[in-house]
């Protein structure tokens, strides 16, 4: 793993070599990507609180296990932005703090969520936690983290 990437691997993530990745110059190189985290008991409890109808923790579109809390709620269970907001407001401040921290650390993905859901989440974090926590979530979102259901 390149030295500059060592600090990027968060808890529960491991580097995986992916051969035959082509650079813009057409050269073949090996790129190490980080596997998404596995949801722990706390994550699953929060996901089920936000989406009680969530069954087996599997994405219906891809068949893969969920690796984040927010994208499944936003993309699979919430009917619209108002429904998403209603679900997020079910969280306690401690649960919201936990999710905000996971976002800041790069362990919780928002990359494939609709912008209006991200904006709603940021407003809730701003209003219930702090403007600083909201700024950190915005910074994490703008850093371009990939989509990890």
C-alpha cells in the first residue's frame, strides 16, 4: 500500500490490490482500494430505527450487503425528502453525533444520496448538534467520497 494511503484506511477497512487499473497515459498499474466497513450492532440498530421495514440488510438492486446507514435509508426506504427528514429526526442527539462522526472519519458514505437529503441532514446536524459539526459533514461530502451502500 502506498505510504500516503496508510492514513486513509479507517477502522474496519482493509486495502485490497486491484490489478490492471489504467492511468490516463494508458499505463497498467496496481491500485489499492479500501473495502467498505461491515455494519456493527450499533449501525444495524440505527438503520433499523430509521427503516423498520428493512429486512435482511441487503440492497435490492445489487444484492450486496449494506455498508452504510444513510444511503439505504435515503435511496431504498424513504419515499421522498420529507420522509427522509422524518426518519432522520427519529435519531437521538447521541445517534446523530455518532453518524456525524462516522461521516467525518469517512466511514459513513453520502456519495450516492440525493443532494436534497444531504442538505436536510446537514441542516438537522446544524440545528441539533452545532454549526461546526455541520461544517465537518459538508467538508466530508465535498471531499467526494464514493457511494457505499
